[in-house]
C-alpha cells in the first residue's frame, strides 16, 4: 500500500500543467542541484534550510517537495 505522503511519478506527470497540480518545490542541496540542474516543469527551487521563511508564501492547497 502506498504511503499517504508520497506520489508516484506517473500520477505527478498527469497533474503537471493542470489546475489541480500542487505547488512543486525543489529543495535539493546546491551540490545535488549542481550534479543535475534540471527542474520538474513548474517547480521552484527553495532552500531546505529556510522552510520557515518561505513556507507561508506557497499559494496552493497542497505542495510536493522534491529532494
């Protein structure tokens, strides 16, 4: 049974670009991002160290954190 805190790649791919797509937040470290600087379409990059600073700015009913 899948975890309620995860989403499959297939399900996320079907949501991207639709009105029901959650906010997509990439919190990879600078080192990991440097190794592969591609972003999921529609995602924004934020620091995992400053979640308290940016969490309230998410203007969506749900969010997916990518790491």
